[in-house]
């Protein structure tokens, strides 16, 4: 099993875009700073979508610039298309990620592009990245969204996901991640799909899982991913943003619970749990009334809990 | 991995003893009947403790007698001591289980018995069972409680747990189960401890895990147990009873989420999920205002979900 893993905090993007309130820029900065100081080494700080669509993300360029001043932090942004990629490159992100819906129905409905159109967009972005001077090329990743099933189509063919992953790599992306956008995944499916895709595109080109806890299986799915060599897990502090399909359930897996599980198992995350647990206060103060999730924050750490990591 | 597992529903005992309200006997019967009809094959229906201590359990003998009339159901009761065992045997239970706290401090505080005194009690109960005529001998199991850590002592020695498991088997019990009473367990610890104890007492004498979801790791711990050949998992419908250490968190893992995970993975539980999800209505009606937990009941089953079990 992996001796250390990377937690990629996606709350400032995925969490904030799912709540109606707009978090003030200074609060976003305080959140990102506090979480980086707790040892989180990768944070998805925003999304380069049109501000008219998501006013919560209007300050993403400023947030990227700020986050880039923090030491030892990989600054990630989500991009919906080539235009967003141009803005992300200009802002100087370390990494950018585009969601690519494995359910073609979902893709057409969501971004009005079928699979060939999405692959063309991905290739254009990969070309943009390749055209940047060395040292200014962000890492470019495709997130295979709705990979475990779709709320419109239902089950999504696992062979199709593997084929589209291969097509994305051929289009020039550095790696793909697997996203359980709908909270449909189960551990056996995670095992199967990670194996199949790694088999097709190479073991080093699938390193990230983006899991949801919609049906309570988030951390069980992490276990399956760990055993297949996944080294990066997305998570959201306080499960911010909730799950539109399940009132009372977090959408993304909760960073605090994930870090507790890994550290308790002796898997090094580089994160100081006590510091991490205090970061919630920043969100709670900036978004009053917004529900935060997580079991470990409520229950506290076990008596005598020690990091057993090497 | 195990192709089929047994879910042991503990809500009518563990859940009900943790809520203040006393569920009417007829509602308990309706619950047990509905859950048995959904395919649950083992239910811990009550506890033979003095009714002065737990009025919620005063009707356990009547509930056992009723549950015994249901087809294909193993009827389990918890017993605190020899006196309780005598009542359980008289009531005709199929299986009885005594909690044996691995933390001696917890044991003394909880039942005023140190480890030697508990082992003497366990031996007396094993002798009682052996003295019954064939066909009237209940299966006798010891639940190794606080096995993953104690809220008073903190960490509990894993070697000590293995030694006490061995001593319980030597005292004459048929098998032991491992209980994460405090919600301290993590998947690596589950793997280690199941392996160690099976190594000491024999692989066939540890088949059951009783897991809590206090810190959100319940189903991840199930995954670890499955991989070590555990075949029976305790769970509570709706997570009834909550967790005294964590407001908002279920104590026991939630039956509905556990069954969803296993069935989604193609592991046969014999349980009809749609029927199971409807059983919650009985509890909600009988215990108005009592919080029920679970992600799958809120989110519903995935679109196009099919049991993949053979």
C-alpha cells in the first residue's frame, strides 16, 4: 500500500461553487493560507468560468496570484474550455483540470459538447500548454467525470471510460483522474476501473480519484483506490457545498475524515490534523449558516491518538 | 473476497437501548418481522439485562418468542452475565453474545468485573450452554468490546486482545467477535487485529465485526474486514441510537448503507434493498422525533442500480 498520499483540497472551487453565498476574497485567502500551513500541498483554488455564470469564482485570478506566494503549494484551477485555459495559463496556475463527462448525454446537456467536440477542445488546450515556454507550462489533467454512473444515463460503460481516457491521453494531456461526480461508485467498481484504465494508458497516467460521499461509501472507495496505487485524493474541507441529490450528505468526501483515516493507518499525508480541524472556523465565520459536514470534527480524535506514519 | 456475507441487525437491541423512549412491543415485532421479510437472516432482538436498568429491554423474552416464529431468522440476544444467560436459554435464543471489554478499566467501571472475573463468568455461561440438551444449546459468542481503543484508557494493546480472545475460547465459547465500541478503529488496525486473532484462535473462530461510524470510517473498516475473511457484520437500521460521543453521527454503521455497498459490489447479502429501505418508516412512526441516519436512504439508489450478485 502507498506509504504517503497527496490530499488535493477542492473546497475553494467545488465547495464554493455549490453554495449560493459568495465568499469574500479575503476569507478565501485566509482559508487557503491556513490549509497550506496545516500541510495541505495541493489546493484547487478556483475555476476560470465566466463570472456571469459563477460569481463565486469571479476573483479566481487574484486568488491564484495570492496562492502562488504560499510556499510548497501546488495551485490548481478548474477550466471549462480553451478560453478558461488561456486565463489559467495567464494567471500562472501550477495545474489545471478540465472535466470531461463520460456520459455523453450529460456532456451535451452540461457544456453543449459531444465527445468528439470535447476531445477537440482538450487537444486545443494541450497544444496551448505545449506552446508555453518551458517553466510556464502548467500540468494539464482531464477529470473523467460521471465515470461511475450518470444521473441521466444511469450506468456508464467501463470500456467506454477506458477508451475516452486513452483518447484524452492521445490528445496530449499529462494524466487523467477518475471522478465519481454522482456518488454512484462502489469499491469493487473503483478497483476494476482503476485497473482497466491504468492497463490502457499506463500506470503512471492515472493517479487521482475525485470521490463523493453521497451514499456513505466515500472512504471505502478511497481504500479500494489506495490498494490500486492511487496517490492523490480530492476532498473538501467540511464537505462544503453538500450534495444536491442528498440533503444532509456532503458531496465531496470530507478532508478532515480522509486525513484522519490515512494518518490513523500510518499513511503519511504531511498534514497536521489539529491545525486542519481549526481551518473550519474560517469557513464557518465567512459563510454563516452554511452546513459543514464531517464525523471526525464532531467526534474529535481518539484518546491517545498518535500519528503512526514513518 | 467473500462472495456472500451475513448482516446481523442489532438495532432492536443496541439502537433501542441507546434511546430514552421505550418502543412499544408491537412496534418492535413489526420492525423485526419487516426486516426478516426483507431478507435479514440474523437479528439481535434484545438484551437480558435487569428491566430496572434498561426498561427498553423489559419485553425481550416476549420478543424472542415472537421472533422465533419467523422463518429463516437467527434470533440473537445480548447477555451481561450468567443470570442473563439463564434467561436467554430459557427464552430459547439461537445465539447469545456477552460483551467482554478489552480495556480492564472500562470493564471494571461498566460491569464491576476485572478480566479474571469476566473470564470466570464466561466459563460459567459456557458450562451452562454445554449442560443443555442437544438442540437446545444456543450458539455462544463473546464480543471483544473496546478492542480498538477505549475512551478511558486510550489505546488498547493488540497483543492483550489476542490473549483475551484465546482465553475466552479456552473458557468454552464457540467464537469471538471484534467490537469497535468507541469508533476508534481504522482499516489498517482491522486488518492487523483480525489476522493476529485468527492466527491465535483459528480462522473459523472470528467471523464477526461490530463496527461504529463515529469518525466516518465504518464502511472503510468493513472493506478491511471483508478482505480478511470476515463473514458477519453488525449494523443498525437508520443508525438508531446515534453516538453519545459525536452528536449527529450514527453509533453503529447504518444497515442500509452497508447493504447498498455490498450489493453494489456484487456481494450477496440476501437482502432486498427496496424492502429494507421501507422498514425505516416503522421506526420513524414508533419513535417520533428520534433521528435516523444513513446516506443511501436520503440519496436513493443510483439510476439503473442492479444487484450484481450471483
